[in-house]
């Protein structure tokens, strides 16, 4: 591509105008329209990359490019086109004439910008963020280099989509060849640093860092060590801007300090509120309440879910713990260049010392822990790299391999760091996740129980990491059909999340969503429907109606409607979710394809099998193109096609499809996987409709035996298979055997019901 200087026969590259970790930006000319454009080229996808990785990257790139192209606001860079040429993914954007804020500070020799300019930039960026956040889009990497001021004074935010791409794929280190995580340390929010989910308020914090820098000449935590910068964001109150520059307006200082609040809930509610504050400040309207800046010193008795940096007066400093992904992180490039460090100095020993558990959570009978030798940085770095490689395998649905990697890393971390070290427990957590995704929920449950107990000892019962492990425990209990126990765990986790985070925190809403899901599995369909509807409404208010989490809950609303027999409403809701996902994520996004699958289920339930059959044929083609012919979701779509062939009475064709899908599932997923057994049951159903009851009996018995082996004899699926077997016996004239089997099934059901009371 560099030789021809022409992309897709249309965009002629003229001059390299920028280079970053993910690629290059070129001044170019659109030969078709005769206009100047900017072309951002991501680093080439060469043969060294795993084909599955490149397929995921291309799919995510298409999704994010569509999202970016849908943004239409004077404060956001316009995306005209996107595509791939000679292995290079590219975005075509409007060509901006001006300088980004980082360049403006460099031009000004790291001196702050003029006060009127700072206030004007703040107001314009606030309006642009208000618009993008209303669309459910979070930038995630807001920094001076991503904010342009044009020659006419217009301010634009750049790189929506690119920052999301790097975050969502999670392969930043592979793309850039560095250890820098997505987000630049000087502008990262505390929740980004902790690895917690982020929303629009993370962008507001990053904006506060940008405003602090352009107003004072240096970012709020201007330290040369990346860990010191991160700890500053997490634990240290910034010096009020007017102490560096007294001529700054008081309202502006209050605004910046509000943006830099450690807790998202303490920041302005949204960017629109921020714009109103600026307008009021310009008009001379006093703020509703004045902030009195103070230096934060967290006492020993701080909330257990908050990171702790400094103990009370006279105590030795506690170790400053940060997530493992920050190891090896460099500070990157701050906008102001080489200004002298400012901010609260931090004890370097606190950044590198050995991790120690919360001894106040340990039982008094536990003897003092023997001090372990501090492992070498090289070993810790290698283990972090292998842990991240395991995460990448999981994102590619290679769960067996991911599980093996995490198991090995967990064993080495336990030896080097101890069983209750957060990194050890993080690896154990991922082992459980891989087990749950490979059809081994009982093994996953043991891992999650172990992780939850370790985190409770080390971090406390209400720490977000402890609650995350307990929530996964509930999930695998549901996989094991132990829905009553799952309900109890979900309810306890929800109470803790509401108490410590609030009713509308995204993690609280996620737990309520899971509780609604589990209620439907308990047969409490009306309760499940009402709760799912409430969560969908709350998520729409907090995250936006088009946010993926909101749509996931609407998806659950549709599922519950189907379980209630309200299939017309379910069909309409699934169609709404599918269309919203198509617009926001693209037609080939996996979530869009999943919603289309459920539309097909609803059509079949309503007797519209001809329409369902056409939908599944298209879906099989799309899944094959996006994920491959043997991907589990492609096979699930092909299974749906076979089911609707049967509903249309085309049983020979249905039998052929069921056998084909069953054979492929057995090869890809294993003989005892749930989906494989569903296909074998569909073979038996087709044989029965064709009058081949003896062959059907053999299939049903094999399915029942496998389900009993995996789940136990009293599992609902195993009992359903034994009922199928009894039905076959009836059809073969073996009534006494059938009656005996029906009685055994009824007894097991009654026994299971009494145990669940």
C-alpha cells in the first residue's frame, strides 16, 4: 500500500501527519469527490497473527467504525468511510486544520493556555461529550492529543471508535508492542485503574485531567513513575488549580475538582450538567455549594471496597496495590512535555513492596503468615503476560486452551505470591470462568467457592472482587440447575451491592438482571418479567436505551415473555433488540446475530415456520461467514433450521440436519456437551416422527445416560430424557416397562422438589 500510495483506488495518501501506538494518520485526497481527507491506518495484519485474532479484530473494527460514523455533532470528528486494503484497516475522516491541545501546550512551551481559551474549550468539549454520552458511547481515552482546536476556534474530539476498539479487543500490547494499557496514565480515571467497569463519568474524570493541564501547564499528578501517577489518581487529592495559577476563576476550580472526584457518584451527573455549570460561571451565578479542597488521607477503617494507600496518623504506610495489568506500564507522553514534577510525593517503597492480606479479616486462630521472598519483577511480568494471553484465548472462544494457561499461571502465582494474593485469585477466577464455558459447572463451582473465600479473607465480604466471585458462584449454580441456591446467593450479593454501591450502580443492575434471569428458571415468571422490565428501564436511564447492557436486559424481557406464552410480544421485543443492535453495532455483530436467532425461535413458536426457516438459512450463511462453519453458534443456527424443517413435516430433511449438526458438535464440543445432546435428542425426535421407534429408543437412552452422567439422575434434563424413553416404550407396545419408568421419574421429581423447599 505504501508503494501505490492509493487506497481502494480512491484515497491517495499525500503526507504523514501523525503516528501513534495503533497506527498512522495521513493527509490524503479523495479522488472521487476531489476533497481533502485524513486517513488513519491501523498497523498491518500480517501473517504472524493468528487467523482467529485477525477475524475478531476485523469484526470489531467494522462495528466501531460504524458507531463512529454514526456520530454527527460539530464537536466530534466526522468519519466518512472505512475498510481494509492489503491487510491494513483504515478510517477516512474529515481533514481538520488546527492543532490538538497537546500541540498547543508544546507551542506554548508547556505554559498554560489563556484563561478565556480554557473556559471556551471546556464548554465546547462538554457539549460534544453530552451528545456522545447520550448515544451510549464512552470515549475511554480522552487526552489533550485527542482534542483538536481548529483555526476558526471550533473544538473537536477525535478518535471515538479507535479508543473503544483497543479497549474492547483487549489486545493493546499485541498491537503496539508495549506494556501501555488502553488509556494514558496521566488521564485515567480511578475506575479504569482498578479494572472496574467504566461509564460516561470516566470520560468526565479524564476531561478534568485535561482541563487541569491546559489551565496550569501540568496534569494533576505530574510524576515520572507510571505507578506513582496511577496511585495519585486513586488515592491522592489534587492540588487546587488556583494554587498554581491564582487568576483562574473560582467557579472553574470548583468545576475541575468536581470532575476529579475519586468516586464517579461525586462527579457531575453528566456532561450536560457540566455545560450548565460553565454557563452559570461565565454569567457570574454562584455555584450551589462551594467545594473546600482537602488532602485525602484514608484511615484504616475505610470502606473495604476502596483501595487504601495511607493509614491513620502514626501508622506504617500500607502497601499501595494496583491491578496486575499495570505492571511494566510506562507513563506515556503527557501534553506539557518536560515540566517539573508536581503533586504529592509518594513513597516509592510503597509501590514495589510485597502484598499483604487484610489481617483484620483473618480469623484469630490463623497463625501469622510466613514472609515470602519477594518474587523477581521478571517472573511477575512473565506471569502477567501469560495471564493476558489466557484472556485473549478466551476472547477467541478457545476456552479449553485458556483454562490450561490460567491453571498453570495460578499454580505459579500461588507458589510465588501466596494463595490469597489478588493475582493468584484472579487466575483462579479465570480458571473457573473457563470451566463454566466448557460445560464443567461443578468444577467451576469449586474454583469460584475457593476464590470467593480467599477474597473475603483478603479484601472483605463487600469488596467488588469478592462480590464478583460470589456472583459467578450463583451463575454456575444455575448451570447446575440448583436455582434455589443460586437465588439465595444472588439475593445476598444484590443486598451487598445496593448497600455499598447504590441501587442504580451498573454492577448492582447487573446483579438484578441475573436475579431476574434466575427467577425465570425457578418458574417465577411473573416476578422475573417485572424485575427484568424494571432493570431494563433503570439501565436505559443510567446507561442509555441503546447501551449493550440495556439491550441484554430487554432481551431477557423478551425471553420471559416467551416463557409466559406471550410470543407475539416476545417476537416484537426481540425484533426491537435486533434492530437496535444492528444500528449500534452492525449487522454482523455477534449480539445482533444472537437477537436474530431468538426472532427465529419466536416465529417458530407462533407457527410461522416458513418465515423462521428463511431466517435461519440466512443466519447460517452469516454465522458461517463471520465465525466459520463449525462455530457453536453457527451450529446452533443450523439446528434451528432443522427444527423448523420438522415443524413443516419435512422429517427426512430434519433428520439429516440433526445428524450433521450432532456429528459436528460432538467433534467440536465433545460427546457430553449440552448442545451435542440436544442434537442427538433431535435425531431421536425425527426418527420417532418417521415411525422408527426402536432407533429413536436407542438415541433417547444414550442422551438420558449422558445427562445423568453429567448432571445426575434427578436433573430436569435427565428426567425429561427418561420421559422420552418411556414414550418410545409405549409406542413399541412395551407398556409395563413404560409405566415403571414413568413412576421412577415421578419419584425423582418429587424427591428433588422436596429438597428444594
